[in-house]
C-alpha cells in the first residue's frame, strides 16, 4: 500500500511540493522494490541479484537528483539541494516511510552529521578535501566519541587525548561504537586537547580532529555485535596517531559545542524519521487487522486490536505534533532546548510502542525479516540511549523548568 501524502493546507506550497515529490519516489520507485534494493542482506542471494540491486539504487539516486531532492541537509554549493530546516524536517517523515530510503536521498548517518560539522566548523580547504567527496559518495566517514571506559552520556569525562608535538597532533585513546568505522576513509575524533593551563588529561577542553583511517596507529579492533548481529559500530584504539595540526576542526576547545550542534537540529530530523517509520508500522498493522481471521472474525473486529489502533494513532499524532512544534520554535529562533529534550525522550518511546503493537498484530511474521517491523523495534529501542539517553534529557528538562520558577516565572506552554 502506498504512503498517503496529501497537501497540508497550512503549509507553504514549497513544503507540500517537496513532500509530494518525495512521496512519488518512495511510492513508485522504492516501496515496490524494497526486497530487491537491499538484496545482499538476504539468504541465497546471487551475484546477479547484487548487481541488479546496485543498478536499481543508482537509478533511484539519479531520479532523486533529477527531482532536486539530493542531500537535503546541505547547500547547493556543496552538492546538496539546499532545503531549509523546516523543508527538510517535513521531507524526512515521508522518506523514512521505507527503511533505508534515506541513503537513496543522500542522507546517511554518520556521514550526514559529519557533513554538517565540516560545513559549520571546517575551513574552506577542509570542506573541499573532506566534505565534497563525502557528498559525492567518494569517501566514507565515522564519528568517534564514545569510549568503553568512560560515560558517553557525560562527554566531559572522555579520556582520549591529543597533544601538540611540533606541527602535529598526537592522539591516544580507546573508542567504541564508532559507526561505519571499518568502511570509513576518515574519522572525526573527539579528543581532550592541551590548553595553556595544563596537560590534556587534567585541563584539556574537547576538540574534534579529522583522522584518516589509514594513519599509522589507528587500530580497528572489531565491529561490536549489536542486537545479535555483526556490525560496523567499531571499537578503535588510537595509539600515537599523528595528524597535522590543520586537521583540527574549529577552534581548540570547540569540540563539545560542535557535538551539540551536530545533535540539535539532528534530533528533529531523527524524530521526523521516527514519525515516518511509525506511519509505516501503523499502515502495516491496520492492513493486517483487516485481512487476518482469528477466532471466528477479522482482527479488526476485536477490541484488543482496535485498542492497538487507537493507542498507536494517539502516539503518532502526539509525537508528530510535538516534533513539528519544536521544529517551528527552532526555525523561529526561539529557545527550543527543553522541547528538543522532550521530543528526544517522547518520540523514540512512542515509536517503540507503535512498533511493538504492530509486531504483536502480525504475530511471528512481525519479528521476521520479511517485514521492516523487527528492524524498527530495535532501532526505536536503540534511539532511547543513543544521542543522549532519556535520563540526561529528563535532567535538562527539569533544569530548564526549575530555572524559570526560581526566577519567579512559571512555564508558558503556549510559548
Ligand atoms: C547502534 C549505536 C550506534 C552508535 N554510534 C555512535 C557513533 O557513531 N559514534 C559515537 O561516538 N557513539 C555512538 N554510539 C554511542 C552512544 O552515543 C552512547 O551509547 C550514548 O551516548 C550513551 O553512552 P554510554 O553507552 O557510554 O552509556 P553511559 O554513559 O554509561 O550511560 C549508561 C546509562 O546510564 C544512565 N544514566 C546516564 N546518566 C544518568 C543520570 N544522570 N542519572 C541516571 N541515569 C543516568 C542512562 O540510562 C544510560 O543509558 C552508538 C550507540 C549505539 C547503540
């Protein structure tokens, strides 16, 4: 069943046009080919299937470019289609309807986050050397922040250091969950760097440094198994890794801020992605209730199943409207930090519940590889700890709210 995307009367024509064009590609080119597009993951796949899948993906990418939808997160001069923040957010709920479709639109984590960082913090030389080939698909990248021995949810505790030695940075540290680590040509590594007040491990502020993966001392230990499957979320030991000082991104000490920038707008995009996936799970669930006979009647006639439909409808509407509200606030230049934390908690939880109910309705097929529901469920669960676990965001919400009340002002929910 195609995704039902109609114009939204309150939105500018341009956003409706982007949603319409995206839905056309998703419905015509991607959904009917989902089984063939990602063929290399399936059992018994032949070289011919793989070749066909490659050609199909290239063909769809060409159509995406022709429609002016390629790399929505980047400006035109760096190979993107230069969408505004809201245009991109609204596009995401449509393209995420089909799992994996984002890569056909040129937005793939962690490359997309790295592209944004290179755009904001990179020099023109760095942009030409790393950003442009990344967007053209000639290079791959990773973002290496989390460490096995320190708490990723408290980035101030990171231990990886970079010390100046002449015109080079010398990096030492142990990271893991660096997504895309084995495929990457370069990694953006979060390091504690020397500063004038003392040695890196005591006083150093965070700095992000570009490290080509073929630099001596970059030891990729393994892809950490995730949800029982091999993965490219890599464990990496950096041992006396030397890179030129000019590989530093932005000013010394700007690494923490750059990581926040990477995540701020990104959280809205992730949440709109989750909304798109929930939308698909909902369609699959409702369709199944209308065809599956159990105990003398269709599932759709059973109140347990009707409850799933109603609860999922509420979850999706609430998640979507909260995210749009947050996006509009950000777009208008308002302080949306509390709203960003709120959606980062609420949307993955809602997504988790919706995927869970859809799986329940589909029974065994729900956890099979024949449907996207199992992957959605795992993705939703993972989102609750990646990019800042729920608890960290709850602390932030409470802090922001309490600050208002301490200053003698209550919260304005209309704001
Ligand atoms: C699939 C996947 C891909 C990832 N990709 C990347 C990547 O590309 N690059 C990268 O650098 N990292 C990546 N990560 C790592 C991710 O960002 C971290 O896992 C996350 O930041 C949490 O850090 P941690 O695992 O060290 O958990 P910890 O910081 O050890 O936290 C563990 C738990 O403690 C709880 N907690 C934290 N603070 C508090 C508090 N104040 N009060 C109460 N409870 C608290 C939370 O429940 C939290 O989940 C990835 C993770 C996954 C699962």
